[in-house]
C-alpha cells in the first residue's frame, strides 16, 4: 500500500517558484504608474499645443502664448549654448549652498527649541516673529547686509528653507514617544545617548518632510531673487527673455525651473527614504 505525499500549501504572501512573488507583482504596477505619469505630461503638452495653435479665447487668452512646439524648439536651441548650462550651474550652486546651510542650522535649531526650555524661551519668540516674513521680502535687507549680490541670494535661499526645516524638526522631536527615552534612561543612557540613539532617529521622518518642503520653497525664492537682483542664473535669464519679448524663452526658463525643482525635491525625498529604511512600510508601497 503506497502512501500519497501531499505538498503543504504555501503560506499567504510567500513567493512561489515562478515570477509570482510580491516583488514580481509590484514591478508591473510600477511600470503602469510611470507610464500613466508620462501620459499625463504628454496630454498636458498636447492640450497646450491645441489651445495655443487654435488661438482659443475663453475667459483666458491663449492667442498670445507660444505653442508647445515653439517652446520645444527654443529649448533645443538653448541646450546647445554654453550660457544655458552656466546659468544652470549658477542656480544649482546657490541652491546647494543656501539649502545645505539651512538644513544644518534648521535641524540644530529645531532640536534645541524642542529639547531645551532655555533655547525655546530665547530663540522661540525670535523665530516665530521672523517666520511669517516672506524670504523674498528680505531682498532689501540682503542688499544692505552683504556687499555682493551672490551672498545676498544665498542668504535669501537659506532663509526660505530654514524655517520649514526648523518647524518640522521641532514638531518631530516633540512627537517622539517619551517611553522610548525612558527605556534608554533605565539602561543607564545619559542625555547625549538619548539624543543620538532615540530622539534623532525617531524624528528623522519629520525632518525629511521638512527638508522636502524646504527645497521647494528655496527654488521659489532663489528664482525670485535672481529676477530682482541677480546678474546670472535661470531666474535672471527668464526675466531677461521677458524684457526682450522672447516668450518661448520665458517658457523654457519656467520648464527648466520646474525640472530642477522636481529633480532636487526627488533627490531629497530619496535620501529621506534611505535614512529611514528601518521604518515599517505600508502594504503595497514600493521600496
């Protein structure tokens, strides 16, 4: 009498012998999302071309705007010039300098005001008074403070990112559960041990969110500062194109600003996900 061996059923969610595991199932979904995003951009460009080529006038006027094809042709011409890449490098250097300084000082100020009553009483009122002031309104102050326009634009970029980073860090540090700190203290951990092992790792998601917001605000302000007092950069070149009635060049500058903001914000978010890889992921979310 022969015994029939039955194969035990695989547990739910386990990867089978074929490409039917969770990772393989997420790959088609990721490609579908990328394709959908690309189609949305193409649909936007197609609608823009249709409205401007037909010179539609309905509440808003599209007859004075360049078509998508004209902007694309102007973009191709500017890509072949050294001036375009030089402006790109100048704006990126300003963003990098101001944002890096804001990230370091903003995180330090946020941690200090959240963990120290003295720092909260001394720095808190000053920060709350200055925080509502738009960074672009600091252009006259920057002109008076710094002898060079370059330093003033970096200062405005720093001010734009500093307050979002500070506020996000402060709230993230205060949101760390006190039970974590008490657990480390019961094992003999001191103040600095608690800070480096509990507070900063626990606040990292909030800090990453503040950095992502800060880089976006920095781009808004650095472009505005370049338009007002700059002598080179993407913002300055965009405003110069407007003064000479080069409207395709204006839209090339706008598209360049959008791409730069998208890429740098994506880089900051990717870095934030890398440093918080230990956090549990939501079901269905991609690594």
